[in-house]
């Protein structure tokens, strides 16, 4: 992988025809080390956010040796690039073949489920193994997430006690609870509220959990979505954990995905056509811009002229179209760029380390993305890597607003782990 000082150097040297994923491994390391230092428990990286081999290796080198996997392919990926790591198969619905292969071939012992049927499947596919860590996925009511994840998975509160009791009786090792407050959670207290709901279910079941897994949902910074300081999330989790009916050796887990990798990559695209306020790009919703299209997130952008010049003045709102012939390949934005942007120019779209290249398809023959490493800072940071976060400028604004961010400080305290 070739390394450039910044995207401008790449544009000047290569004038790339295909989209380029610009990766910043240091951003992964900084985020990983922050979580390990500040979170009072075990950090499992949610591989689905970005399964790139370089991400897995960088996390392992930074000390993250636990991974939340959702498929047999992800199990094999972690096994190849971070051998010896602990894996938790946290998808609540899995095939028997995947369960069996994960258990017998890859040493996976942690499995999540939200029904009695899935629990029975796990026990059957592992030969009624007694060394399983069985994690009940709870359905919780949580507010403040940009993307709710409560509809598809999670046992409902009135059914939870029976499932918790069945899990407790099915293993001689760890039994726990997990939940997900939703992606890009903007309200730290959502974790505390979810933990209270899980605690009530445990009390009704008359069992104690060995594991409390608060899942993912930890946010990053996007235009119009500047979340509270990350330390506020961990403080809310600490309060919630202190109030739960758990024993002294109960483990606390989390599954950050976006928060570990969003800052670690951006996308360099080329403008193929300008039509009024619409820019037609060589990547789109079938490539790395799924969230920009379907979640309508206005990612931060920066313009590079085809001659290598950087232009940052005279910003106007634009919308994007991708390269396919499908009209839903549309990213409404608004994306604020110099009014003079034109065909042949390049745009860096920032904060795409999470759910960027991971979502890419090959529809219409597009989707091929090159990769290059850059050493400049991301466009925004929750960990002090960048000197500013991002606000959405008003249409008449000529400059982006600047919000100062400092490195969050977590509360001191000993991690709770089962030995």
C-alpha cells in the first residue's frame, strides 16, 4: 500500500480514475487505545463496521484481541489476520453449519440469541457443549440513535425471563445479556436506560448475569451530528452498571464499530459531470456511500482541483449522484463545496471508515475501489486527532464553523472482569 502525506499529493501524482479509499491506520490505533484505557471492561471490535484486513491487523497490534463477528466469513477473517484472538458470534440468528464450524474449527465459545429455538440450535450444533458463553440479546427501548436497531432482534421484555433462565441452565460457564441502543447514538443516557431494562429482566428471571454487554452505537462526528464527549457515554455506562443487580465478578463488555474506525478512512472520488447543483461521481450508494444515500447523512467534503489546487472558498450546497444507471443512486446532502467545482475535479468525502467500503457492491460493473494510505489527520475526531469537528454551514456561509475538541478523559477505576 503506497503512502502519501495527504490526498492532495495523491491527486497530483496519480490523477486516479477509480475511487480511492484513503486509510489512516494511526486513527484506528488512537481510538483503540482510548477505548481500552477508558472503558472499564472488555472491548470487542464489531467487524461488520469495516472488515478490511488492515483494520483487523491494526486493532490487534493496538491491543484489541476480542472481536464481535456476525458470520463464518468474519470468523475466518479474524482467524487469519488476528490469530489467537477471542471471538464472540453475536448475530442472534446463525446457520447450524456456521455455529458448528465456529465452535469446532475456530474455538468460538460465545454465542448470542434471542429465542428458545436459536438456543436449542446452538446447543445441538455444538454437541450440547457445556463450555459455552451464552448471551441473551435483549430488546430495549432507547432514544437518541440516528439509526434504530430495535426492530429486527432482541427478546421482548415479557419473554426475557424464561429465556434468561433457560440460558442459565444450559451452560456451566458464562451467561449474560446484551443489547444495542442503535447506531450513532447521540444520547449517552440511552445506555443507562437500556441497562436498567436488562437488570429488571434479570431480577424477574431470578438469575445473575456473568456478562453485561452494552453493544455498540458509540458515535462519531458528522456534519449536523456532533455528539457529546465520549467520556459522557462511558460515565453513563458506569452509572448503569453500578445500579444493575449483578455480582462482583460480572464482566462488562462493549462492541464499538463506528467509533473505532469512522475516522480512519475517507474516500476520494472524481466528478464526472456537473449539472446545476448536481454532481455525478464515480462512486455512490452502491459503492461506499450507502449511508449518504439511504440515511441521508451529509458527510464532510473537501475539493481538490484536477490540477492539484485546493479550493475552500465560496461554498454552496450540492447533491451527488453515483455512477450507476439507477436513479436511487442519489446522495441528497447537502454537501458544501466551492461553487466553481467542475468535471474532472476530485472530492474527498470524510469519516467513511465505518460502513463505507464494507457496503460496496459491483452493481452495473462499478464498485472497484483502490486503496492508499495517507498520514494527515481525519476531518474530525472524538479523540483529539483533528483540531476541529464539523458543523453544517448555512447556505450563505463562506466558511465552515469550527468547534474545538479535546481528548476526553475517562473516570479512573479498576476494570471489572471475571478471572
